[in-house]
């Protein structure tokens, strides 16, 4: 554990809670892509199956349980509790174009050809692109609420901080995981355009427009 | 091996 890893995790946690609270307080999920949230629920489920097979640390277990719980709570709010406010017409990204190639890639390129490892790899690849339906939705409507941009900023910052964590771990522990690193770079790059807009526009205008 | 993921990360 280093400072980049910890702040990355906290940034991720902040993003998840910001989104959950935003939907809960406003009693609306307008402008939020339910498809991205389903993808994140799949990401956490397939990655954290090791909760059932191995114990790493109390911190590790707690965070995994919180992430999974919040992901499903978010999906529940969007598709059940506040379904009437869900903007399905604008959430039109074809997720099969992500899930199918990612599934194929995780079978082809993985550390070990075993069910748990392939599912872990699938979750890493899927996470890197899971935000695309949300970004697509924002580009389609041309605007996002300020709080949604804070959510996206924290979510993007988390993987960027993990990149520094991986650099740290490579230098000080000689550890690297090429699958996580390449997917993490892809994931961070997808947010670059958004980061730029967030910094130059997001802090000063409301509502946020692309 | 060193390049194997250790599953400690989230």
C-alpha cells in the first residue's frame, strides 16, 4: 500500500458514493447511463469472486464488499426505484460491442487459463471501457449536471492514481502486471478529453456543456 | 511470478 494506491481507492469510493447520493437526494437518475452502471456491477462481480476463495486483508475485503454493494444499489435505483426518471432514449450505446470483444480478449490474453483468472481479466478489460456508455450519453445530450462531472472526475482520477501506484510498485517492489497496466492506461486515456473540459469549463459553468 | 497479479489491488 502506497499513497497513490490509497488515494486512488478513496477517489474510487468517493465517485461511487457521489453518484449514489446524487441519485438518492435528487430522487432522479436523469443524465446517468444505466448501461455503464450495469457494466460496473458486472466488473465488480467478476473481479471480486476471490472474496469466496481467499482472504487478503480486512481493508481489501471491506472495500470489495462496499464496491459491490454500492454498484448493485445504484443499478437498483436506476432500473427500479427511480426508473421513471431514467433517460433510456439517450442511453443508446450498444454494450454488446464492448462485452463481446472484451470477453474474447480475456480468453485469449490472460495470466492463467482458469475460470477465476479469465473472469478477473474480463473485469479488468471491461472496466477500462465501461464508462463509454456514460460518455456517449453526455456527448449525445451535450450536457451534464455539475455533480455528474464530479463523479466522472473522481472515477477517472482513480485509475490515473493507480498508474502512479503501478510505477511506484515497479520501482520499489519490482512488481508489475501488464494486463492491469495496459488496461489502466486505456481507461485513463478515455477520460483525458473529459479531464480537459472539467478543468477548463466544469468548475465555472453550470450546467456543464460540452 | 512477479508479473502475476496479486489480487491485493481493487
